[in-house]
C-alpha cells in the first residue's frame, strides 16, 4: 500500500508499507520535494530488514536519512529499537511535527546551490 499527501505546492509526504498477517514487514515514510517535475527525497524513514541498504527498526532503532543534492547526506538514529508498527507511526508523526522545518532547510540549500 502507498499513500501520498500534499504538504505544500512543491512538497509531499509519501508512505508505503507491506504487511503479512496484520504485521508490518517493511515501510517507508518519506518527505519529498519537487524540482523540475521530479520528486526528490528530503527525509526518509524506513524498515526493510531484507534490503542491505534498509534499516531494521527492531534491532537498529529508527533512523532518519537526510538527503541533499539527490544523495543521502547522513543517517541519524532518532529513536531506540521498537516494533515496526510503532516505528511507522513515529515516523509519520515526526514528519507531521517537523516537516515544514525540513522543507525550509531544503529550500535554503537550493538557494545556496547546495541541493
């Protein structure tokens, strides 16, 4: 399942998840910004233990990946290990509370030429 919610003219929140027998098996919660008709990652939370680039929130904790110039700039642990359903809710709420600030920072990077 995947859902997209517009936040501003050039920003949106995208949530996708998979489940098995009612349990979340993987998810992505992402803040995106549109540049030249293309959506670029700004902030990303994920749980994908089967992917070598994914995180396992049950052992690694909840990580927030920060993107700049189209590539991952850094990854920060923002909350200790938890079950995937709680981590999905945490990531959604985090972007609800802080998404505007992340968008403003990203726009500052664009203005200074450091996308």
